[in-house]
């Protein structure tokens, strides 16, 4: 009986949402041994800043996946937002350009939501289509060229400023996480979101405004992607339509790896943020001299291994509960 109880505890923990924390500790410990330079304060600070881009968008993507869908257009939204900022900063100034980028992104999120809810198109197909459309618009807007704003160094504050020694992108990530947690756990929006993701038909019968929740979720996803775009353009002071090529895949990866259910109805924002910090894998492999291809291969293998482990352990956990 004791053995069964222990096995049940282990399997429940592995299939549970806190598995990402165990994985994070194991990976960090491994690279702390293999690449000690990864554990310096400067290196950790850089890791957190780099992770903030994916973590912020991952928070928004958590809403979309909790709803039972995807948003493949987030990379194109990020690219478009950087292009809007770079093109408009010399014309209307930094604050107005950033606000307009958020407005454009909100409109894109609204359109995604309307296409999904009004035209009844699956989220994967709808956002795949808008991804292509948005990238095309960004290419037209920039003429297919990179736009540089190197003289506007004030924009650098979004990526280089610090408060009490903490980089501003990290603080922004914390604020986004707290706001999303409030929406998810403390507001009716979160209750409705989980209900719609668990069983849309039952949610409609329970008077849950599924269409409105869907639209809001995709607007949030678009806005968080735009915020990542603001940080990105502030880092490099240049923008082009090809930015964020693998951004959507990274955002989806951290959400799934973080413990959010692909079938919808259950999300874990904390897991999405921690999974984004697993970018230390890439930094660690770089310090060990491995190429970008090897880095992506390792990250993909870790994702598959963790999901496979959860898949095999879930039936075991259920069997032990029955026993």
C-alpha cells in the first residue's frame, strides 16, 4: 500500500503542473556544472532579459491555449509592431509611436477573434492565415527593408534601464505576469476562459459569453506580443518584417512545457514564465561551443521527453487512484 501511495505521489507530481520547476532545477544544475560561467550575476541577468521576450508573449499565449486554441500570428504581430515603432518614431515621437503600435496590435487581435468567432474558422487555420497577411503588410509598410533608428537612443531605456539593479524588461515581465494572474484567477474572465476551454457547448448553455471571451483572449495575446516587440526594437534600434520568425513556436513551446493543457480548460502562467527562463539551455550550450542547430535540437528533445513522460505517467496515476 505504501509503495502504491509513493508511486501515485511521484506520478501525480510528474504529470502535475509543478513538473516544470523540477525540470528547471535539473537543467540549471547540469549547466552550473558543465558551464560555470552561466551562473555569474551578469550571465543570469542577461538570461532573464532574453527570457523576458518569450515570457511576456507566453503569458498571453497561455490564455489562447487555455481556450483550446493557438495564435500562430504572434511572431508577425511582434514584427509589425517593431516596424510601426521604427517608422513612426521620427515622425510622431517615441511615446505616440509605441501607443500606436499597441493600437495596431489590438486591432489585429480583434480581427483574429472575429475571424474565429464569426466565421467559425479553427484557431490554427485562422491565425496561420493572419500570420501571412500581417507579415505581408509589414513588408509593404517597410518596402522590404530594415528600418534603423539609431539616433533615438532614448528608446534604449526599455531594454537597458534598471531599477534597484533589476533590468526593466524583467520588471515588465513581472508586471505582465501579475496582471495576467489577476485576470486568470481573480476575475470572471478567467473563470469563463477555463469554462470555454473545458467544454464550449456546456459553457454556452451556462450563459458564458464565449465569443467575447475568445476575442478578449486574442487581443491580450496580441498586446503581449507587441510588448515583446517594444523591448526587441529598443534593444537593437532597428526593425524589419522578418523579425520573430520562430517567435510563435517559442511562445507555444514555453506554454506547453510550462504545464498548460493543449486540450484547453487549464492554464499555468507561472509555468510559462519558468519555461521561458529555460533559455539558459541555449546560453549554456553556447558557452559549451555548440551551434544554434544543436541548441534547438536539445530544446525540442527536452519538450518531447517531458510531454512523453507526462503521457505515460498519467494512465499510471489514474490506475493507482482506482486501485
